C-alpha cells in the first residue's frame, strides 16, 4: 500500500516581473513502505501566482497492484517556529480533497504536506521536504525527493501530458484539441485603448507606481497582440504626471462602439469623511506645495462616468491608491522571494470570452474600501494591482473552460485581503501598527 505521494509546491503571493502566471513542476519521490520496499511516485504540480493550484499524482500501488492517478487541491501556508512565529523563508503546501481519477476509487488517499524554503543563492523557494500523515495508521512519514523538473511549453507533449490527464480534461483539450475561431473583419477592427496614469516621481511610492505602470502596460498590450486586435496607449508618468495631461487624455479618447477602454491609475488617493463617495479621489498634484483638493483631483467614479459616456462596449476603470485620510500614506512592505515561472500559452477562447464578448459592460474597481490604506512593495507594486493582474492572467489559463469578470474580481478581492492581512499598517494615532485591512471595491454595470 502506498504511504504517500508527493507533489509540487511553490511560493508566496509574490511573483517575478515576467509575464508567467503559473509554475508547473514534475516531481519524482518515494516513500519506504513497512517492508522496507520503496514505492515511487510522480507528481504534476500546477501553481498559480495567487497561491492556488492543484496536483496530479501518478504511482503504482505495490500492495494493491493497481496504477493510480489522483487529483488534489492545495493550500499554501508559511512555516512557523516552535514559538508559533511565522517563518517567512519557509512555505508548505497542504494537499486537500484528494480524488481518485484512476485506480481503486474506494481508496482514501492521505494528503501530503510539501515544504519549500528559500535558497539564499537564487532567492527562490525551492523544494526541501515532503511528509504525510497516513489516514489509516496515523503515522507521520517523510518522503525522499529524487528529481524535480520545472516544465515549459515544449515539455507538454501529448505523450507526457497523457500521464496525468485524460482527453476529457479541459487542460488536455485546450492543449491539443485546438479549433480556434478566426476573427471576423469587424473583430479585427476592434481597438483596445489603454490610459495609464502613474505617479512615478513621488518620493515614497514612486517605485511601486513604476512597477504597476510597466506591468499594466505589458499585460494589456499583450492581450491586444495575442487576440489580433488594434491597440493604442497613453502613458502619463514622470514629469508628465499632471491633471492637465489626464484631461487631455480623456478629451482625446474617442473609442468606437465595439472598442475596449482601460483606464488605470497608480498613486496616492484619499477620501473625505463628510461626503457619500465610496470610491477614492485620485491625487494628481505634481508639486509638493500644492494642496489636496478640487484643483488637483478627480474622484475615480467621475472618470468612470466620463469614460462610460464615450460609448465603448467594454470599459475597465482601475485605481490602486488609498481611500482614507489624506495625511496617511500608502503602506510599503518588504519584497518576498518567489518560485520560478513556467512559460505556457494562453487560451484564445478565454481571452475572447472576456474581451470580445458582445455583452456591453463597464467595471469600476479600486484597491481599498473607504477608510482603508492600500499596500504594496518594491517587487510586485501595489498588492491590488498584482492580484488583479494575476487573477486576469489566471483566467487565460489552458485549464479553465469558463471565465467571467465576476470571478476575476472576486478572486482579486480575496487574494488582496489575504495579502494585506500579512502586512502591518500605521494607525490613525500615527504611532501604532496593526494588520492591514484592505478590501478592494468593485462596481459593474
């Protein structure tokens, strides 16, 4: 009987600056059975940058003489020391909800725990240990990892993938049963208009705004190129970061009725306690002596309404900024290590379902609810921007058959809440700190 099986593992909610939304590993390992015979396993671990994922394990059960294929969800957690303090250089991945796809379906598969720790030479989380508590005898077993391989697109041949997936699986179908519809002449004329406004010169958060700017531009320009539609951009940053230039960009925006408009802001933001606006005011001051107020700000909802009136089919208005007292600053945390990324192609059908859907839609989204700060770091930029970007890229994944903006927004919201909860924010007294409370706010019409 198999004692345990291994899988892959990964990192924290932080990623590199590459456009890799996932890490895919094949891991080989073994457990020593009670009769000192080694039982060998191979695992296909698929981890998204938001910390979610799944595992497929293939092994031959020596006692049952049966070939098994098992699917599991996984949960990511930090390690803890003997005093229950977080160990930020260690992660473990708990296998969850095992389901036997092939083999004895009555068998209860015992979930594994896979440990990774940071390699100081590479600054990546790398495999360290695998262990499991057997559901039958209650014993804790430790496995031995014999081989680890980070997979790329070229590795995913039909022969290899068939070890872990059946032809009915969505991942298999999206890889090999590709019947991509051609764009119509009308669809090829659709244009994605991107406006990015980023306060990259600001002394305290300029570096995170620069990361947000570059990552947002790269994502949406890649979407347009991948789908084969038209694209234009207006990027306002550095010395060009002024309210006048935002006005000019808004005035010149002239989308067609089937076009896509994306407006993105990264910088300071604030709210007033004595008004009814739930969404923040974006701070467009370009000189330190300028005061907060109407001459140098817009409420992001005002920009949303102006863009809606332009008549495009899909409008996305996004702000990553604080939504509280203007005397409080955005929170900057320390960068974290990550796992290595796998370069895997996108699903054309999923991209089209989101960006070429004939249903007209306008979505307003911001990083924090009223009264809250927004957080970020010098590796990922704003936490909300990072999580929204990862949620969107995850929806392009070959594993997924059905995608929606609602699921993207809900996932980004949950992951931002979790990420901010691991960060300390200054309190109104200006002296104390507590866990950040950051709940992104959305509205769709």
